[in-house]
C-alpha cells in the first residue's frame, strides 16, 4: 500500500475518533454513555499531535477524573483506582508536562502490587498451592485492587514509571520497576512470549498471547537482550503474520517497531483490515490502530529510551 493511501486511512481514523468523542471530552468503548479511561487515553495520545483541541479536552477530563489517591478508575465515575492509571500516566507523558498529576500517579503505582506482594500469599504459593509455577517474590500489578499480578497491567505500569522517572528515578520507583521487570521475565512462556498471567498451570505449559507478548516486550525494550526477550521477539515476529484482530495487529506493530523489526507489510495489512470493518471496531482499538499506522512518523508513545 502506498504511503498516501496509509495517510488517507490515518486521516479517516482521526475523523472517526473525533466523531465519537463525547461532550465531556472523553470516549466510550463503543455506543456506551460511560467514558472509558482506556479509550480516552488511547484517543488522546493518537490525536494529540494534530488535533490539539480534541486532545486537550481529553486531557482535561483525565486530570479532572484522577482520584485523590493518585490513581484512575477504569470508567469515569468509579471510585477505585485500576490498571488504567498506568495508561493515563503514559498519556500525560506523551502529551505534555503535568508534573503534579504525574507524581501522584507514580506514587500510586509505586504502592500497588499483586496479592503475591503480601507475605501470606507468598507463603501459600511456596508451600501449599503448587498448581502454578512462578516465583511469588517477583510480583507486578493487577487489573484491579486485591487481585494477582497480570502481564499486561504490569507491562503498562513498568513503561509508565520508566518514562516518568527517566531523568530522576527515586529508590521506590526503581525498586518497583525492577520487581515488575523480574516478574515479566519469570513468567515468560516456555517457548517464548507471554500469556495473560502464568506460564505453567498444573505442569502444563500455557500458550502465549499476542497482545500480552507485544505489551510485555514494550516494557522490556530497554533491558539487556536476554534469551527470554529474544525468544519473545521471535515468537511475536512469527505470529504477527497470521494475526487477524485489528487491535492485536496494532500492538504487534507498536512493539516490533521498537525492536527495529520491519513493520511495513504489517501496517499495510492493518490498513486493509480497517477498510473492511472500520465502523464496528471499538474505540480503544481504533486509536491503537491509528498509533500503529503512524509508527515511525511520530514520537512512539510507549517508547522507553535506554
């Protein structure tokens, strides 16, 4: 596909996202009356370079919806912080200097941990519950408070903290980032890549998942290229050729790009898929697809510099 055709697709995506923006400045996933923080963050990042009015309205909503403890809820109006705090911090990192809100978010992330972070649960996983195989001393972040660590929220949290603290990382953030990185490396699947959570259950190796692998690799992009990371990149590169989902393909592009893998053919395939079912794709996926198509033409919103 020619560059002009991809640019036309990017422009049409931008117009569609603008048409879906709610009066509050945020976005719902699709056809809902409740703003999704995930969709709002992704749209704000995707539109920021060329549509200041739209993105700034979204940023105002994000700043207004930040909870007193520094976290963000999954949906506007919810009262408890969630994994979207990491995505909101990435949005602030990408779109401007919001030091006070970012500092509160970083402190919230520093304090969060999966249930493995509690000594009683670590004891349980080490002595009683042998159905899963992982090191409970290495824990990450959860989708919501009071749950176990999962790959995707852990990866987004690592990216957000690495970006926000790049020039001045305190002890708490450094320790928390290292634990998150160690958790991801510990829970990689046997043949490469990452599953949503654990790699082995009841002695059965689990298959990796495309989005979990792509996002985990984004968190590890500035780490030493260990065999675990190289195996993940190889698995993702090979798997991307058969990915059918718009959102999964977009995350493949965003991740493989930072590992200097060729993504032109993947971008062409993504643009073609969008032309087939543009109207039925959820808003967060559309925004992620727009970011993937613009990959290499704007500052990568999830890039972590070495």
